[in-house]
């Protein structure tokens, strides 16, 4: 289980690159942070969520209600704040994540898949959709967290020893942080959370492509192609997990997909026949059966 640390700026200072009046930027920043924190808190792989803020007044903000711990950072930059928060709130030896607060399209299953993939490396990071920045950094202990966020952070994280997560383990929603209106439009095309959707509609920013998505699940609306795959992870308590398809993609499945195949349990390495939908939040397994069964 992971401890996630999310840095949140004072609302009045947040999202300064977005070309909107200050009051509208504040509303958007609050909405995106709410959707991000709620998605993280609902992920099965996450045990605790810490928010580190720049203002004492932020500690009582209802936007941060889904976090377990809210800390006010000491003077210093973002990276120093993340390192300090890790030392303050994460027990020694516990896996830790630093995650940006402006991922309004993030879903809990997509975060779960990425964190399961991150278990196999001492430190990993997720490259943003532009290919130069970072949206997430992981380490197997707070002592090993070496953040270097900001412009061109991907190259710096590599220099510091972090490994970029493979594309198959990273849904587009985890790469789409929002710093500009173009970024917001890209997030809307993926499907943003309920708070961001409400704000963009209220401000007249919605592109018409946005669909407010549940933080934990999304329904399938299309016929899904069949793939051969292997069980990658399986949580017997929740009934969800992920598979690796024969073309190398790591794709999550929810309990309903497991239940659809009438399987009593699954084990790592087990061969399956799966149906996969390519929905806006990323690929998702919709049904799975044993590969030895024929349904054609």
C-alpha cells in the first residue's frame, strides 16, 4: 500500500498560466484539486493521502476533506516541501508517491494500475502528455523520494535514478495535468471529474466533449475486441486487478469483469481470454474467461 503526497498551492496563486480572471482560476484550481484528491483517496492501492499546502488557511478547506493529513509546508520550493512532507507523514520503509494536484481526469483504477507497476522499481515517474514534465514520482521509502518537478522534470528525474513507467501501465488520464486552457481541453476529451465538469460548464469553458466520469468506474458502451492475456495482479478482497495482454499492455479490470466470467478466483500468471474497451479514460477489461474456454 502507498502513501500519496499531493502539493496544493494557495488558491489565489494557483494556475497563473491559465488565461482566466483570478476568481475563475481559483474556482478551477479548487475543482481540479478536489477531483484529483478524491480519485487518489478511492484507489485500492492507496493507504493514506497527505496534502501539503502553502497557506495555513488552506488547512481548513473543504476541498481537502478527502485527505488524511494536511500539512503547511515550511519556506522553500515545491521539491523541498514534498521531501519535508514525506519525512513528516510517511513511516520509514513505506512506499511513497508524489503526485500533482491538477489531474482532473484521473480515475482510481488507472492510478491502481500505475502503482502496481511501480512496485517493481526503487523509483519511478510518469511523463506528462507533452513528454518533458512529470506528473507522478514514486519511491519505495520516504528516504528514497528525490523530487525535481517543474519544467523539463522528466530528464532530471531520470538523472536522479527514477525509471519512467512503461506506456502500457500509464493511462492518459495520469499524464494530463492542466497548466493551460489547451491542457484543460485535452482533459475534457478524456472525461473530467464532477467538480471540474461543473466549473467548466459554469464558466462556459466546456468543449462539449467532456463527460463527467465516476472516480472509480466507467460503464462500457461499445463492442469489445477479444484478446489473449495473462493475470498480472488480482485483489481477491475487491475482485479487481489487471492483466497483461499478449501485445504487452497492462490493462485494469474491475470486479464486474471478474464476475462476468463466473470464475471463483484468479492467480498471477493464469491465462485468460479478455474483452477490452478503448474508452476515453484508457483501455479497460470488460469481461474475462479462462483461455481454455471457447466463447466463439
